C-alpha cells in the first residue's frame, strides 16, 4: 500500500507541475484518463477529456481513421452527422452504440474564446469485432524446387487479425529451423498478412494446411484444411508430349506431300475451272454458229450429236423471237427431222439426221470448245 501511495503522490505532483507549466506558457491543461478505449461492437463507449486553465473553454472533437476525416463536436455542440449517436459533456463524449466504422483516433481540442490558450489530447477507440472464418488459397500441387505462395485472410476482425499456420495439425513456427518437424523446410511466415511462402519447395512440404485468425477478442477461428502435394518434375511426360507433337506434325506434312504428288490438288483446280466454262453466254446476234456446211444431211457420231443438241437448246432458249426466226430456215414446217437411225458398235455411234436439225445446228455451233464439258 505504501508503494501505491507513493506512486499516486508522484502522479499528482507531475500533473500539478504540468498544469502550472501550461498556465505559465499560455497553454491550458487537457488530459484523458483512458487514452485507449476498447469496446465490443454495439456497446456504449465513453471518451474522456478533462481540461483546466481556460477562462471560457471552447471544445472540439475531431475524428481520423486513415484517409477519413470527420468533425464530431464543434464549439461544445455535436455535429449533425453524430447528433443521434453521441452526447457531449464537459468531461468528454459518449457513444450510445459503437460500430466497427467508429474505430479510429479522436482528438479533443480546447481553446479560450479569444484563442490565447489552447490544449489537446488524443483518444484511440477500438471497436472489438471477432474475426470471421479466414479464406485460404493453397495450391493443390507444386513442383519441387519452385516457389509456392499460400495466403490466408479475413476482413471482419477488429482490431485486425494475426494469422497462424498449421501443417498436419502442428503449428508452424516463424523460424522453421527452431522445430525439428520443419527443419527440412524453407519458408517465410508473415503473421500480420497471413502469407506463407515456400522457396524452394521440398518433398517434405507435402501435407494438409490450415490457417487460424485471432485478434485477441473472443476465440480464434480456423479455416478449412487444404492439401498440397510437392511433386517431382515429370521429365518423361514432357518428352512424350514433344514426341507425340512431332509425330503428328510429320504425319500432316507427309499427307500434304502425298496428296500433292498424286495430283489431288491439280484435279481440284481443274474441277473448279471446268465449272467456270460450262456455259458461255453468246451476245445477241452473234455469229458463233456460222460454219458453212456442204450438205443438208450429214452423218455425225454420238458425242457430236450431244454437243449439237446442247448448242441448239442453248441457242434457241436465249435468242429473242427475231433471232429465233432468223435462225430458222424458211419453211420451218418442212425442215423437221424426217429420219434418225443410230447404229451402235464397240467404238462409236452414228446418227443420220436429215433436213434442218443436224446441218443447221452444226452451222450454229462454231465454238464447240465451250460445250466440251456438257454432260
């Protein structure tokens, strides 16, 4: 008890000396009885701020959290954004119910009306929120000798959580050489970010991994267990894949070469070009069939007969009525096929065509090459 009394007397003496110094320097005395306030979420919180040495004090409370700035109290009055949740008094401010967004630094600033005396003090408010179930990212398979990164994180905990890793149910130390179970591993563990890096991966790193998040409030929370395999580089598989690729490429090249030498590409080209010249439309009044014929009746073979009939069909179908009349011999009724006798043998067929048909159509089929591919 004597020791505590001496400590209390010393603190009172220091406070009195500080007040006197502030008064001498034109500064008022501002202090807080609890510089760090930890309150569970949805509970009330009191931030204290006492002051002395001010004839007519004007109090302001400013809030900061990272890049966020806010004014809670101005000229002894709570601002509109906080008036439904915060109450002002000469000894500080009181939150009716805090949320995790209220976590941050609160500065109490006191000054005289004339601005001659000024003082301030800062209070840290930590709203306690238990960590949620952490999310982990563990590769299912990694190659021995490479680098593997395992991550663990959760975003609800306040204050921010720290992380621990477990391999096969055993906690992994920050320094792997300090534990015989991990002496063959080479890794780095960041407790604040939850990042576990194997560099390089060894065969002993195969196992089941679990991450645990804790922030000192309520119980720690573990993640799902994930398995990671450390495997050798499959050189045989790579070689086999390369060989299969080369074989397929060689087969493709051989097929193209074989088809080219057999003339398949040339035939395709000929087939395309022949289709383009199946029909050549003559211009009106052309003289493509003006071939002199000595006899009105002549003997032709079967192939010529086919050409003649096709030529006549094409000509007769495309000429105008005047052209068609000009193409006929006067007395059309009399110029009809009177007799047709086709005699077949092993090598050729002949046709006897009298009158108009054979001679006239032959006379009008000058460009026979245009019809050589008619069926």
